[in-house]
C-alpha cells in the first residue's frame, strides 16, 4: 500500500475544475456558434422582411397614390356636379320666384280689375236703381195726377149729366131753359154760340 501524496486530492480537484472549465468553454463556444448562426439567420430574416416591407410599402404607396388620384378625380367630378346642381337649383328657384311674382302681380291686377268692374257695376246698378225709382215716382205722380184728373172729369160728367137730366125733367124737352148753365166737364156755358164746338173740342181733348 502506497502512501498518498498530500497534493493528490487538491490536484484532482484542479483537474476536475480544468475539465469543467474546458467543458464550459466548449459549451460556451458551441453556444456562441449557435447564437451566431441564429443571429445570422435572424439578420437574413430581418433583411428579407425589410425587403418585403419595402416592397409592400412601395406597393401601398402606389396604391395610396392611385387611390388619391382617383379620389381627387372623383371629388372634382362630384364638386363639378354639385356646382352645376347648385347653379341649376338657383336658376330654378329664380324662375319659380319670378313666376310666383308674376302670378301675384297678375292676380293683384285681375283682382283690382274685378274690383273696378264690380264698383262700376254697382255704381251702374245704383244709378239705374235711382233712375228707375225716380221714373217710378214720376209715373206714380203722373198716374195719381191722371187718376185725379179722370176722377174729377168723371165727377164733372156725372154732375153735368145730372144737370141735363134735371133740366130735361123740368122743361119737358125744352133746350132754351138750359142756356147759361155751366158744364163742369168742359167749363163751357150752355147757350154760348161757340159752346157746342168748344165743348166738343174740350171733350175730345
């Protein structure tokens, strides 16, 4: 049985530590290589993504530019259509307003003419009414006067006939007794040489 060296155990520990350090270095190098490969792969992926992003960005920019142009053209067309519609609307409103004013003016003129005609007709009716009433009054007065005159003449004739009858009864047919009698119907005196003719003319009148 050999005696152990006092440094054998520390040396074993050192060797074990060296082996662990070597393994750690190898693992670290492998890890570095793996990380480097992963970084390279990530860089490649980032580069591919950047290219894709730039391409997508360019396509989006082109699409946005085209869309902007389309919107600008569409907006210009719509704006033009809206402006034309506004102008047409203003013209139509102006025409309607003018037509309305013309209609109001025509109606006012027609109403004024109608009122003038009605006033003229009323004035004519009133004048005709007054004229008719005046003529009726005159006719009534003339009728009453004629009636009174006829009544007076009839009464006078009745009186004269009574006088004649009375004289005839008294004289028994003698006409000379009636001379000097006044006839009311003609206001003539019996026995006047022109009495017969005047009385006849007065009676005919």
